[in-house]
C-alpha cells in the first residue's frame, strides 16, 4: 500500500487530540468517547509523565482506546513506542527528535502507516521530510504544562518560517493551544492544532472539542 495522500493527512490534522491516563480528569475511555463526539479528527495515545501506566496496564489501555477509535473511524497513533504500535497494528506513530529516526521507522512499518515527527527548526523539518514523515508537529507554540521536557516556547514563528521557505508538508501546531489562541496557529500556516489539556482537562470534553473545531474550520 502507498503513503497517505497529503490532502487526506491535512484533513486528519484539523483537530488532533493527544492523551494518556495522566492527562484525563475522568476516565480515558470516556474522555476519548466524548472528544470523538465533539469532532476530533485524529487521536494519539501518549502514556507519559509521572504516574503513567506501564507494561500490561498501558497495553490494555491502548487496546481499549484503539477499539473506541476503530468504532468511530478515527485513526489511532502511538507516541514513541514503535513496538506497541506494531503489536496493536496501530495506524501510525509519532516520534520526537530523541526517538528512533523516521527513516528506520518507515522501513519497519512500511508505507501504509502514518509517521509524524516533532520538528523545531527548518533543518529538523527537512530531515524528517527526507526520512519519510507524513506530517510534522511544531511547537511548543505557547507555554505548556503537559510536557516536562518541552523546548523553549516559539510562538508561531517556526510554523511561519517553514511555510515561508516553501515546505508544504502537512503540519500541526502544538503546545498550550486553546480556543482563545488557536486562530494565529492556523493563520501562520498550520493545517490544524494538536492539544492535550484544552480537551482532556475540560469540564465538558465534547463541548471543548466542538469549540476548537469551529475556530479551526472558520479561520
Ligand atoms: N509536545 C510539545 S508541547 C506538548 C507536546 C506533547 C504538550 C501539549 O499539551 P497541551 O496541554 O496542549 O499544552
Ligand atoms: Mg518522543
């Protein structure tokens, strides 16, 4: 099978929800179900940080969330853990600069899986594209409390720069994005936004997703 089409990838990136058990106010399964109800377009399982599940518990949660995604035809992406993605036959993986290079992941997974890479500079972006990434995650755009080892806040500058230098790869902004500040991220050239807390910690998860989607669609 061949690589995902760029325009299909852009559509999936509109409202990309990322979460693990530590991010949720209520159960992860209910959080994901409500987020899907609100209109998220892609989901990433990211079981990380203090108190994160490991081993069988993490595997079982991933499987449960993947099943929910399958029922609603939302592609299921795994953060970092290529072995888990292979074991689950996930739809794709997302990796950072400190993880296995996209080139070797592409060789292991084949062309039919989605590969996303976090990029902070033009150099990292070009390397990820050359290595076979389907999309880039660029950030942190705004201050975030969901990632302990986040790089320096970059605003929308890097997204603008990547577009200005002619890179057309599908990309999402990430880091501290809320309904109140999502507009400039799309305005800078991102195809969508990636969020953890704006959805996972919302009092009304479904309404939070709906609200964000509305802003992205009409920007
Ligand atoms: N990578 C860069 S910032 C970030 C990740 C995983 C965390 C985003 O979480 P939030 O809660 O949307 O700021
Ligand atoms: Mg990583």
